[in-house]
């Protein structure tokens, strides 16, 4: 009997093992998204290195998703928004890019890094291959205000240095092109029309749009939990979305290095304005939880027509601007209200496989079971105990006393659960 039972179980076990060893499509994702964040060495003089990702833009080209961000040594490709492949361009005309303007129109991805000096607009027509070409040879930088104006009071005839934190917008109904930009606590957002017949050269002069009003809008106040009233907040990271004939100009505020970094929007019937503040702001906001912050990203539709919004969560351990990338379901209500669903935003969500009825359909309902459970380690430094593993704080971590193979930490809860489930 035992022999027969063993013979019956063995093929089943073998089949189970074979299935476990066969790579399965990734069906869920969690924030921050799982990419190989690059090491940044911006602070050479301080001897600091850290992994970071910020200012994301995801565009769709030929059924695939392409992610561009700050100092990424290239960009990433995905077919499902869950598994990402890093692409190092075969020819990268610049050392790297910061907060780039990226837009996919028909068969071309247009890219312009943030700049205060003349730079070319780049283009990618075969992004899977890593080939990057020049779309034009030089986009002049916009006239810069005098240094005193740039640090004290912006004057109506001056322009914020740049374009910094730029973003392209193409209106398919009119075939008109625009450039929005700003990253400043002095200047408002700017816009200028571009001339496609002249390889997206400037058309006309820059126009002021709107700035922050922290006295009226509490979420625009600076600092952790909006508690710093001594520093003027920053408006940055513009992105334009057209929906049902209306133009939603989004912006990041009040500062990328805090938990309250969020996205707001103004709405207009014309891409040049005037724009009206949306009373339901902020549209993307996540000041608490494991992943904190949701500002400076973009809004896009996946291959099924579902809306998404990217953002820049804050870590800030090794450096103030140490950040990651978040991805949240988004959409428009029946009354035209833009929303971003950050509810349970750092818990597992299903990847899209079709058009969803509601963003809530993506939430798996899985709850965290290891929070604040006891943890043990082979060794630990006094200020980096093993309990940091289960405290759900990305700014704390466990460190062994010595940097050598074999050091490990284990949650007792995880060990018990593993024993029970085999």
C-alpha cells in the first residue's frame, strides 16, 4: 500500500516541481515598481552613491511600454507593465538625461532632456533595438532671466531657465505641438507652441500659466506633512492629458524630497489656457504607507485603454533626492474628474489583461502578515537591528556586524509559515 501510494504521489510531485520551475508570466506588481534602479553618483564630492529613479514617463509604442526617467543609463521596455528590460542605447548622444520630455506619436518617440543649454531633440523609431537618433540638431535654450530675478522675484517678461522639467504635448485633433516646463519656487509653469514644420522649433514666445498658492491650497505647502512654512514650495514636472475635448495640465508639488509630493491639475478648453484649478486636487497623493509620495510623473493609457499614472516616491536615506518610481491606476469620472487611485498602493495589484470596469478590480486583497513580527539575525549592528526588516519602513534596514558571506536575517513568522506550508 505504501509503495503504491508513493508511486502515485511521485509523478504528481514531479509535475508540481516542473510547473514551479517553469517561468510563469508575472501577474501582479507592487510599488515601487521592480526595475534595476541605477546607481547615481551625483554627489561625487561627498563620496555618496545611491540607487535612485525619478521623474518617470511611460509611453506606448507598437504594443510595448517604454519607461524613461532621471539618470537611467538608458530606458526600460515591458510588454505587461510588470517585467522590465533595461536597454542601453547603442548611441546615446548625451552622457545621460534628467527629467526628460518624452512623447510617443505614431511611429516615433520624441525625447528632450531637461536643459539650460542648447540641446537636440532625440527620436526613437525602433526603441526595442536601443537605436537613438537626432530629430533635430539643436533646440535653443529659452532666454534666461537675470540671476537676481531667478532667485528673488520673477518678472512678467522673464522666463524660467530651461526648458527644465519639460514635456511635449501633441494635439491629434489639430496637429499642433506644445512644450510645457518649469521647476522652480519662483516661476509659474510656462508653455510655448512648437512648429512641426521646423522640426519642433519654437513658435511665438513663452507664456506664463499658473503657479502655486499654498495659502489657498494646503497640499501645496512645503515640507514633511506640509509643515514647513519657511520655504516657498516648488512647482515642477508638468504633463498634459487631453480627455473628452478638455485639457488637463498636471504638475508636481510641493517638493520631491518629502512624503507629500503629489500631483495636481488645472483644466482648460484650450492647450494654451486659460486654466482653472481643479477643486478636487490633489489628484495623486500618498503621504503614508510603505511607499510615500506620488508627484512628478505622467498619465497614459495602456494597450487595453486603461488609464495609469506614474509618480516619484521618496526614500531619502543616503541623499535627499534618493527616490523610486510608483505606478497607480487612474481614470476619469463621469463628470470629467481626473483621479489616481493610490489606495493600497504599496500592496500587490493585478497587471492588466483587459479593460477593467474599475481600478478597484486590480487590487488583489492580499494583506501584509509580517508587519512587526519578531525577527532574528546571525548578527546585527546596534542601530540596524533585524526588527527593521518587518517595520514596513523603506528608510530603515538590517545590517550585519561584518560584511561576509553567510550573514542572514529571518522573520520568525516567515520561518513558521514556511514550515507549515512545506
